[in-house]
C-alpha cells in the first residue's frame, strides 16, 4: 500500500511554560541545570506558583519535530494523549493549526494535560521540569493503526518510554509499522531516560527494530556506557542503518550503512534558548531524507533548523523553514 503520510509521531502532548530565570532560582528550587526531571502534581503547582512571568507554547519533543516538518511541507500525523481541559484544547488547536493530523481521543478523567515548566538562564541553558499528566496514559487502544501503516516513517519519542501504557502503545506501533514495511525512527531524548531504560533501548537496536536513531553526544555515550564519543559511535555504527548524533557547536555526524558523514553547526547571531534544538534538528534531517537528498544535506538542513529555533524563545520555528531550506540548497 503506498504511503499517504510522510511521518507519524508518537510523543508527549505537552504545553510548555517558559520563563527566564537565573542560577539562583535553580539553586533555590534544587533544580539540576540543563537537565529534565519528571515532577508530580504537587511540585508542578508549587514550581509554577514561584516562576516569574511565563509564556505558554504547545510543545512536546515529537510534536516539535512535526511542527518543523509540517513547515517544510511534509504530511504529518501525531498520536498523543491530552485531557478534556483547557490546556488539552490549546494543544489540539495548536498542532492542528500547523496542518498536522491529530485525532487521538481525549481522556475524560484525571490527571490533567501535561505541561513542562522550563527555566531559561542567561546562558540559554534550559532546565525542564515535566509533569506528564494525561500524556502518560496513552493506551494501545488509542492508536490509529491505519494512520501508522500509512506513514513512510514512524517517529518515537524516548521521553514517552517511562510510563507503562505509552511504552506498550509504542511497542504495538513498531509492530504495525514493521508489518507495513515502514521505517522506524527513535530519539533517545535524554540521558536520564537512557539510565532508566538502557536495556530496553539496546534490545530494540539488537533486534533491528530501529532504522534511524537520533542522539546527542552525551546520550550516545550514555547508551554505550562509555566516556568517549568515538567509542560510543563505533559501538552502534554497525547495528543501525542510520545513526545520527548532534554535538552542539561542533555540528553533527551521521553514520549510514557504515559510512560516516559530518556537517558543521549552522551560524546563529545569538543563542537565546536551546529548547527544541534537537527536535528541530531531527525535523530538518528527516525532511531532507524524505526528499531523497544526500546525507550531508540532511545534516545541513537539520543544523539550519536547529539554529533557527535556538535564536528565539520557544521550541517551535518562527521563521519560514522552507525559505531557509530553499536558500540553503539554492
């Protein structure tokens, strides 16, 4: 059956609440700078009450990637759980306004829609405190299997591997995509996620269930259990058809069928907020890959999309990514 969607992603349906803070605020609230931690309802309410004036923007790692891909003209679908509340309506409106297909049934009962409280310090580092809320209750029954089977790529968000129901849903989605002959892409998301689920992730790789793996330098080293980046890349290069790893200002590399490619970081006038950099890198890379461009071009578009999103607050692009792409490949 021919694919009718370019990509379908499964991820956390989250509304980001972003505020500018300083290191003293992080210390006062015992927050680990630059990290993501999961928080409960009580801490979500307490931390939100203490935050400076903030802005609310629909987010979630995989949804951010789709925002970039939709802007680049790709046909996208999203599967994620929101509650029947105001933030749930905000999320659904925002993702559909991007042109992304989103029909996951809302959850009628508690807990409320997920939110991520993001503290951005003057050095542009973001410290994320995530209340997963309704998103951690995505059941297998909510999967649109026809939608998954109709997409060239199934994209899975590592952050959603923590809760039991979404983990089971993503396993079922992998089976559906595989049965339909589609590719599976997976983003490792965070070193803390890897610490909790390393065995699962390694098993997915060993069983050949991942075609495209996205990581950053720290994540791939964590997954390999080594301190050396090159050693970590070597550990997985032969086990994945496509391995991609970003290295912040040092650019990014990809190993495809054993052959290594690299690209520098795209220039940016001022780094304002690194939230979403990895998400938008994946968007650019996958969009170029779907456009059947060479791997170096995939890396370049990924870097350009990441550079755009770190030049302003928020994890979704503000500039027209299609214009950036066309200028890059002119």
